[in-house]
């Protein structure tokens, strides 16, 4: 399993700030997109890719990208939107994961980033207020600008637009709190910073737990729980709360049993 790419996520948030965002799950006509009727095969693909995102199974993510790129002869608008949203989301995460690996081909990383940008832009054509899509596009543009500052000439305006759109969302989504918590953890310079990071991550973990207790919409985003528990363990460890850290690592191991990082955290 590829290592969890923290550095890239933090770098992206440093470019676009730790903005809150959430999936709106509703198109301009007021339709609940996450509950849209879909072919069984696509529904199963989305369930499987969410599991891959939660466990950071990069090979599973890549398989989902290949499946979602297959275009059926006919699709209604809801299916077209969900394919675009999930293709963009999983391609975004594959790009982040590959960036962590020094052996990765830069051209391959760039290909996944371009795929993510295209898919997320397609999702926004159907649902312009989709906060997750805006957020990921802001991150992708921010990373591109950092690699070559001259790209700010043609990407800077779009990056700021996506950032502002994402920033309008409410801060009550566990994935928002997870990303903000990781950002704070990796930029911590004091015990107060670590406490704030742990607090954000604990709030995220609580919301994730509520999601698992509720009857989840089949297509609604449910990724990020495992990594949240992992980073809660690391934050608690840095704060000297070793019993709490061990408890968080144990919980993370239930979701990410093959993660070396989780195992090493628990063994410490």
C-alpha cells in the first residue's frame, strides 16, 4: 500500500488556505443527486472506490479510475454527474498518492491531475455549487502554480474562484475537518497548535462515526475516516497522550489493517 500523502495535501492547503468545503448533493433543480437511481454496476464501483479511498488502497483507486472512464452508450444527467464527480475525486487522490512515491513517473502524475481537473470541471457544469469539486480544483491549480509560478498568469484567477466557491460551504463536514486538522498538525509550532489539530480531528472522527451509524446514501461521500484516526493517533502521541494515541491507532487499524504507518504507530 502506498504511503499516505500528507506533504502534498498540506502543500496544497498552504497554497489555497485551509478552506471549508462540503458536497452539496443537490443540483440547481433541487434534485438529490446522491440518491439518484443508477445501474447496479456503477453503484458497486462507487462503493468499492470509497473503500479504497478510506483504506488508501492505491491499486483499488486506479482500478476505479479505469472503470469510471468507461462510458455507456446512454446516460442520464444524474449518472453523468456522479461519474464525473467520482472520477475526479478518485483521480485526484491517485495523483496525491503517486506524488509521495519518489519512483513515480512525473508524466503519469500529471496525467491523473489532468484527468481529475477535466472530470471535476464536468461535474461543475451539472452542479455549479458542488463544493468538493471546487475545493479539489483549487488544490490542483495551487499545486500546478507552485511547480511553475508562471502558471499563475492563466491559472491564478481560476484557483481563486474555486477557492472562494469552496469557502462558502459550511464547516460541518468530516472531510473538511479532517483536511483542516491535518493541515494544522503538519504546520504545528506549539502545543496549542497540536491541541487545535487534535480538536479538529476529533470533531471529524465524531462526524464520521455518526455517518457510519446512520443509513448512508449509497453514493454520498464517506471517505477519510481511516486517515483521520491515524492522524489523531499521531497528534495524541506528539502531545504525550500515549494511551489515547494507542486507542486511536487501534481504531485506525480496523479500517486500515494493511497500513504500515498505523502498525508502526501502535507498536511505538
